[in-house]
């Protein structure tokens, strides 16, 4: 994921991650909690970067064409 950059902030608290995992029905091995905390922290930082964009004068795309253009 090119838009997710490692940050130096504090990771998500292990108790919070364990509670989230229980709510989602996931089993996270205890040895993976610290790594997961850092990954979630970095993902949230990447999302915050997008949330901070000023899109006041930007209109949303209302139509999408999923077809690939042929180059042949």
C-alpha cells in the first residue's frame, strides 16, 4: 500500500485491539498485537491525511465506466 506510511506515533493500545478483535470475532495471537497496533496506527494516519483535504469546490464523480479501453 503506497499511501500508508510508517509513522512514529504510539501504537493502538493492546487492550483496544483485543476488544476490537473480540467484537469482530477474530483471533489475534498475542505475539502479533504490537505489530497490529503499529499497522492500525499507520492506517488511521493515512486516512486522516485524506480527511484533511479541502474538497469544498470538488464535485464527486457520479458516473463510472468500468470498461477497459482497448489499445489494440
